[in-house]
């Protein structure tokens, strides 16, 4: 039994790493200000070296393995391959394994068709959120394409839950209302600070995140994001990596705050309400 679980975990890690290799292409070619996006589609375009543009052969495009065999350099021009490529492949592989191991805890809907749709939905959400997080960390951009994809996924899933009676319509209404308020708050911050205090991409990202978290989870996730951003920002200033006034990508903190809320949101709300008594 244990050997079968370990084998399944290994196969899922490999599958995740392969998808992570594709995510590298999606992330880079989803950036509107990158010239490559005007030349090739991430759907049909072949992988190329970021430095010389040479088309990468299949045997040099094996997730993680090729990076190690090539010692992190392009076979054609010997330019260094960005460390982001193997990191994304590794993280995506680990995401697949985590999804598999945590499934018994988080995917508990047994009503058809959600016994299949629920785990598939959250895997897709995890992949898109990982791509958004890495795009913001690496390029300080939250691609509209990914936000739109996440929004469509979330709206479709929530409507399906309501349609099958798994989710109450009033709960969806509360989620929509809370999302409008929080996303509107972010948009106002963007307007007031003229983009220096908050990016417009963060406001857009709050739409699918708010629908994912619902009420009052969206408030918990936002609060955790601000706390995390403040702690990391101050830490970077203390060690001299950032100066006051310099921006840091906030999307990763929104995503991590949402992730923590999905796992421990109810406990955090109960803990806070207990403090008010």
C-alpha cells in the first residue's frame, strides 16, 4: 500500500514538473510588455532560449533533468538559464504531490459530479495562482489573462455549487458583495496613490480571490496579506534590500493570505471573535 502511494506521488511529481515547464512558457508569454508575446503564442509556439532565441530541442527541455545536465547553461550560446525555470518546475511538482496527499482532508464532496469536479477545480486554481504568484515575483506583473482565467473558473464552479444545492444562493450573494467592497477598496488605493501604493493588478486579482474565499474569509485573507506584506517589507528595509518608497509585489501576499485562509480561516475567525468577548 505504501509503495503504491509513493509511486503515485512520484508519477504526480513528474507530471507536475512537466506542467511546470509549460507554465514557464505561459508566464513569460502572458506578459504584455515582452516582445516574445507578439511573436509566438504560448499555445503553439516552441520553447526558445531567452538569450539567443535558439529553438530548444526536446532532449534539452526535460523538466529539472535538462537543467542539471546542461549545468544551467544554454547548449547553443552557453548563456545562463534563469533559475526561475527549475524552481517553477519543482514547485509545480510539489503542488501536485501536496494536492494528492491533502485530498482526503480537503476534497470531501461526494455528490456527483463534485467528487471529480472539486479536486480538479482546486488543482486548476492552484496552478493558476502559482503562475500569478511567480509572474508577480519575477516581473512585477499580474497578467490579465491569468486573472480572467481564474475568475471564469471560480464563477463557473460557484454557480455549479449553487445549481446543485451544495452552496446557498445567499452565501454566494455575500461573497459577491464582499468581493466588490474589497476589490473596490484596492482600486481606490490604486487611484489615490497613483499606482505607487497598490497596483491595479492587485485590485483585479481580488475579484476571483474574493469569490474563492467568500464572506468573511475575504477579510481574513486580506488582513493576512497586509500583515505579511508589512513584515516582509520592513524586513527587506532592515537588511538593506529595499528602501522606503520602493515597491514590492503584493500579489504573492494576497495569494498566500488566501491559501492560509482556505486552510485555517474558520479557526482564525473563531479565535478573533473569542478575543472580542
